[in-house]
C-alpha cells in the first residue's frame, strides 16, 4: 500500500478497509480476481464494520442491562416456557403488527431474559428500542412533572418501535404518575409495540395503579393487540444456586 492510499483511507475514516487491505490484496493476487471483485471485497468489509458499529450504538442507546440472547436462554431448565412460541415472537411479526407482549410469572422464572432476548432481536433488525425498569420509568415521569418536561418524555418514549418496561409490580405511585403512564400507553396503542414483564396478573394492576376506570381503559389498550406469556415454572435463580 502506498503512503498516499493509506492516508486517503485514514482521512475518509475507512479504517476497516485499511486494516484488511493487505490481506485482501494477497488473496486477490492468489485467486487472480478482477479489480471490481477486489474493490467489492474491501467495500464489503467496510460495510459490515459499519453495520456492527451501528448495532453497538443502538444496543448502548437501548440501555440493555445485559446481552441476554434467546440462544443462551436455559430452555431445558425452564419447562414453563414454550420455545416454539418464543421463536415465533423472534420473527418480529408482533413488532410489524404493533402488538404487545406481556410476560407474567413469579420472580426469577426468566421473564426479563426472554424479553431482553426479543429486544436484542429487534435491535439487530434495525428497530428503535429501549429497556427501562418500571421504577425508573415512574421516577422519570414524576421528575418530568416538576420541570414540565413530561411532553418531551412522552414524545421520546412514544415513538420507539419497541419499549420494554421491566418489573412492573407493586410500586408506590402517585396519581400523576399513573396518569402519565396511561398517556404513554395510549399514545403507543396500535402504533408501536410494548413489552412488559410483571409478577402481577392483570386483576392486580388496579392495586398499584389505582383509579379503577383508568386502569380498565389501560388494560383494554394493553390487551387488545397482545400476547400474554404466563410462565408457570421454577425459579432459574434457585436452580443455579
């Protein structure tokens, strides 16, 4: 590689092409490939590098707590989950159809792992996603009321292709927080997919969200286009211990 070519690749920030140039050149000379095939190989390597970088950026922005994947889920240790059903969700038709997923079950059965695995699949397919724990979500909602940024918060969360709300459970909420959560779900309704993990059955949502009529309206929206996965199986944490 000439010094001029090396500098051009650096200036253009084509570092992947720079890194594989010598290897690709030797391979091309050995195989006697055409100039166009040689250039295509360099461009292909650069394109894959940018795709990987874009995915890493989306994953960091989505705030995934860990890189849980469906491939690494301990299926054999959790008989309460239908692997076939989850694989169906992994096709992401529910995202295209703007349907919701709700994972219910006691603590430790794998709700968050499965939900994060599906969120990772969505990220790998270019969707805008975010993971947020329910307590953090409601804290953000309450803080937004103080500085009058609620509309900005709702706009950001409402436009996500997939929003994962983790550990929705018995929280001490103020009416304003419940109202803001209802507005969020209303704005996402039939527009974007929401994944929720919770240890509560639907009948128990009134206990922490309050306002019977509002919760009825909320559940009507959440459950209208929704797949509910009730995991009745052992705690994976206990098994690991």
